[in-house]
C-alpha cells in the first residue's frame, strides 16, 4: 500500500490505485495479506464493468507510470482494448526519450498489444519516457496518446575474463567438499542421521555440496515429515532469480546455482544455533596482479543472521575483510552533527550483544561464544571494518542473490591465498556458493575496437584492428527488435558480405 510493488514501507493504512483500470471486465476479490504471507486480514469483492467508451482505450502499461527499480532489460508492453472503432496498425508510433523505435504489434479479438524490447540494456540508474501514439478508424480519425516515465535500478555489469582458478562444485559428490576445501561447524545437531532430504539432519550441520535440483522439490523440515507441505517446498526460494544480476553485458536471468553448489544451512533446524565455516585451499597467485574473487552468492538475510567473507595471505594466521552481511536494523550508525554524514560504527555493530544472535559452546575450552556478530569474524574488530559491512533485506529471497565481485588488495603476488565463508544464525535461512573464481582484472579501461567498412558495389567488407582478439562479429536485420547472430566467413579480423537485404546492422561482441 506504499504505492510500489516491492512493499518496502510499512504502513497501517493506504490506498492502491489502478491508474489505467483493469484490462478485463469481471468479478474480482482484493485481499489484504499480512507481512508478505498468506494470512488474510481482510478481503473485498468488486466488479469491473466493460468501459462505456466506444473508442480504443489503453488499459495497461508496463512499466507503469513512475515505476522504479526496473530491470536492466525491462520491456515496454501496452495493452489497448478496441471499442466500436479500432486501432489502425499503421498509425502506431512509439518513441523512447523522443526517438521513434520499432515495435511489435499484435491483435487478438478486441485486445491490441504494442511491445518494445531494447536491443541492449538500459543504463544503470537511468530514467526513460515512452510515448505511445495511435489513431482509430473512425471518420474523422481520433488521435490517442499515452506516456509513461520509469527509472531503472542501479546495477553493476560485471565483466569477467578467463579465470585464474575456478570451482563450480559440479565434480564433487553430494554431501562432500572439493579436494582442499574444509568445513568447520559449531551447529547444534539433534538429528545424527545423514539425510540430504532432511534439512534438520546431520548432513546439513556443515557446509556440503548439494545438487541444485533438490531445491526444485521438497525437504523434510525439523525432522518431522508431518510438517505443513509449504514448509517442505519453502526452500525452492533458494533458486529465486534476481533480475539485477548482469554478467558480461547480459542479464543473468536464471538461478545462481546450477549442477551442484556449496551450501551452508541454518533454516528449518532444531537446536540452539547454527555456526558454519567453509575454508578454501590456498591458491598460488605469485606473479598475478589486480586479483579479484567472484562467485554466485545465494544468501538470504534473516533478522538475526550474519554472513562473513574473508581472505588470508598467510595460510589463515590472520584474516582480512571482504564483506559482512547483516540485517539493516542491527547496523549501528553515527551522524556527524556538523555535516549530517551518516557512517557505520563498526565496533558497536560487531560488539553489541543480541539475545537472538547465535551462541555455541567451544568443544575445546567449553566456553560459550557468540551472542554478538563479531564473534564469528576472523579479522580483528576495529573501525576499519566499517566499509565492509553491508545491510541486506530481511526474509527477501531475491535481493541477496547476487554475483559478488571483490578486489583482493593484499593478494597480488601472494603464494598462499585462502578464503573463509561464515554463516551464523538461529534457524536463519541459508548461504550458497557456486561458480567461485579468481580473476586478474585490470582497473585500466580498455578502449573498444572500432568496426570499419568499405563498400564496393554490392559487396561490403567489414574489419577491425588485428590486436582485438576474441571478438565475435554479429549481424541483425533490425536494431529493435534485434535478432543477433554470428556472421559466417570471418577470416582473421575481416569479412566480406553481400548486401542483399534492405537494411542490416553489425556489431562486435566482446569475448
């Protein structure tokens, strides 16, 4: 009821308005649900009657007016209902930011659809205006226009070269870990059975490799097969798709886990707490510079859980920070009275006691540990950790499904670099990792190669610099909608094609 489809603002009352009405007449019921669940607090039936107007009417537009946080490849779709007069297809003009673009026009019975999909990605954080204009077949014709403005979410386009090291976990048996990877667990285990179908079993008391397909089905929860069915299927949320992941210029519109992946669980388990560490082998990065780590992170935040990602260049003697994921309300901030700047108080955030934060008994010293987030860090707690603390949304299955990329500032030319992934919670969701890779990524931008052409009669020769290796030449009969495919006959960095069509477009796609 806060005027968005995300529902991130808590309100006690509000109004939802369908600016363009609803597309189809009929009987409807509106439900008021509790906290993103299915508990019905109130419901009300209503009826949508056919429009009285006899001319065409725009009944829905996506993205809607003033829509925010749209995906990088957001498509525009307008639905028009014909009346006694109909839309003239040739009259439809669609402009994006004042420039006419090619569109798709379809009609089924009295419903007309006008669609546009950008050939590339909308720039991160950009705002756009789409104007639809058309006329009907009345005499004289009536003119119609509909305009919407929307903004694209901020996103990162991660461009990854060939990895120095790569682990996709697909070659590891379920229930195990790859060679050199180890798990340390302080999880309370009340069911000693090894059962990959039971989230409460000893199998999930530590980091293990599991098949992603398991999360398309159902699990036993809390070791009780008689629990509600929707509990068993709840972990299908692990494979939720985040539309803001962009890799090498393409939206990564699929689950971040495929085949097999490493998984550390806390949710749907009995016992006091779950504390799990996954430690990588040492990687030799001698002679390597500009070192980064990237991985598919399947994290879901809970109000009392924490993820910690750290690395070491001295075989685990000391640890350096990469990221700490926490629920936003648990992050302590300080406001400068003069400038108004808000900064994270890392020491207070990591040392404040919380009644619901994980606790465990050290099996060697028999000392109780935990109760504050800093207990699960390898790095020394200090104000210097503030830039590494990240707020993540509680109980959101999409927001933290991210392809993460971190610069390892201390790893260049180091012969023993290892990683440490920590997950601490109390029946608090999960942490998954797939496609773990180390990369050398230069901070110096690379100038894209120029595509040049020479025409001779009906022959067109396209070429690009010999030093630009790995690029793929593609063609499409139109820019929008685009249908890019590789050009055949390329020799080295040039090709000659015959101009047989009315128009054609060419591009170089980066490797």
